[in-house]
């Protein structure tokens, strides 16, 4: 059974998140549900600061997107 969660957030934050989710092929609901699942699995959250200017040094952006898509496919099962 599905339920609804009402949250307050900044309008620009929501719009940016929706746009990014859409660019990745997901809805904002998909992103929030995946975040909630990870919160439960990890029994907490991890916050990190990765400099965006060096993100390409860590791995190929297409690999990151591919991995993200695969993760969401597993969560939807």
C-alpha cells in the first residue's frame, strides 16, 4: 500500500532535483524512495563533500549513471 509524505522544501531545490532526476530518467518520487530505502538499509545517512571539479578523476560519468540506473531497477523490484 502506498502512502503520501508531505514535506516543506525550497521551491528552487525541488525544481533542481526534479530536473536532475528527469535527466537521469527517474521521477523525484523514485529518488526519494531510493533515499528512504538506503536510509533504512544503512541505518543512517552518509554525507560527503566531493569536489565536483575532480569528479571525472574518480570515474567515468557514464559509469556513474549506469550504476545509478541499475540500482534503481533493483529498488523497483
